[in-house]
C-alpha cells in the first residue's frame, strides 16, 4: 500500500444519513453494505407482511464481477508523500457511504435497493378510496 500522509485543514459536513461513516486514519479493509425497500404508494396502507428481503431476487442474486485480465505495467514515484487539502465542504453523506481520509488497502461497497410503486387504478380517485 502506498504510504502518504493526508492533511486536511478544515472539514464541514452538513448531514450524515443512516449507517454512514466518517473515518480519519489509515485502514486495511473498508466494507460497506446497504439494503433497502423503497415503497411508494398513493394511499397510506401497511399490510404487515412487507419487508422480507429474501422474496426479491435483487437482494439474493450474486453480483457478476468481471475478472481483471489486463496487465498494466506501472511505475510510480511519489516525490511528495503528502496530500494536502485546505477545506472540504460536504453537503450530505448518503446511506452507507464513507468519507475516509487516509490510505486503504481494500475497499468494497455494495448497495441494493428495490423500488416499488403501488398506484391506485386509474378509474378510482384518491377521495373515493378513503
């Protein structure tokens, strides 16, 4: 792993969402994982049997990673082993995201979201359904 020193004079983060991480310092492994069911309905109804991730294939199918078969010769010379940033201004860090200042050996991130829209029949207005 390349050894560099990261220097940040000032950082401002307005909002952190669920399971987000702010890490300062080196790490060997970073592994982020998130699952979500996003159900949008015209009418507010909860059936009680919702939320089982296993019934949706998007959460159980393996991700088809392509093997890296290209060999790229590379020579790197770090004349200055310091990365310096004066100011970071971050509006928001979303679900299971990571703000990491430092070096990492291995990073793996995975998010799976199933979006479901349940609309009323076209001939039925919202006022009739209540």
